[in-house]
C-alpha cells in the first residue's frame, strides 16, 4: 500500500520535471553590470575609504594617529629610545588600551548590579 503512495507521487512530479527541462534560455540575454562589494561596517557604522594617518612629532617621539570618518581609533607611538607601541580604543565609551612590549592589565567590566 505504501508503494502505491510513492508511485503516485512520482507520477505526479514527472510531468513537472519534463516541463522544467524543456524550457530553453533565450538567445538575447545580456550580462548584468558588475555589482560593487558591500561597504565595510563596524559597530553599525559604514566605513568609507581608507583610514587617514596623521603623523605628529612630540619632542623626540613620533605619534601616528589613525582616523576613519574623522574619529581616531588607534595611535602608534614611537619613542626616541625604545620599542613602538600601539594605543587603541577598547570600546566606544572606554579609554585607550596599550598594546606593546608591556601588555595591559586586564580589568573585568562585569555589571553586578544595575539600578
């Protein structure tokens, strides 16, 4: 009895498959224009173009400021004597975090109570 159910299903689907196979593509098809890649998005904001780099001299050290859409997100500090290190924003409200020869101390930011 089950085999008859499947047989009916196959018999009903067979005409649909032959109709789909008989369709031919038209001869006057033209290729679509090339679609540009989607914009880069970080934290819901669209990033446009390359980052702007501003190089400043402060005494004997060099500071390179990296900005996207006018907002500074990273600095590279090269002291006169020593190893260069990077400062970057930890999050939108946070301060600057040092990534360099001495790794920063990890401070937990758990929310225990909210009033």
